[in-house]
C-alpha cells in the first residue's frame, strides 16, 4: 500500500511529493547523473521504495529497491523476455512491453 497521494501546486503543475516508484529513461547525456546525483536526492525521500532506470540504447533495466534496513538493492534485467517486479506497488512489468516499438538500432 502506497498511502494517499500528496501533491504540491507548482505554478500550473501538481507535483507528487510522496512517490513510491520513480522511473527514469536513460540517455548518453543523463545516465551518469541519474545513477548518481539524482539517485542521492531520491534516496532522501522517505516514500521512495523503487527506482527503475531504463536504458534507451539497449534492452537493460536497473531496479534499485529499498529494503527494511534502509539499504538499496540492485537488480539488473538484461533478458528481453524478462520481467521487472516493483515490490512497493506489487506490480510486474514485462521488458518486452517496455521496449515494444522502441528502435534500438
């Protein structure tokens, strides 16, 4: 259970301030920052339990999930037929669906 969404009005946007899952699509330009600087910030948000990084240049996913001891565990998924289990929202994502219609050439 993720609890009730909490939002903050920022101009014309409503921002979710208590996400359980954050998903990023990596590119050559942002990959290092998403794995380091952003992840440091995301770890400081108590509600965040899963941080999923999807590679835009190849079939690859990195799932970081928080365990009870407040440590983060990495699972890497490289199998195009594999699945990603997001523990915090009890959801499974198929790599084949995530990369459907994506041109990796």
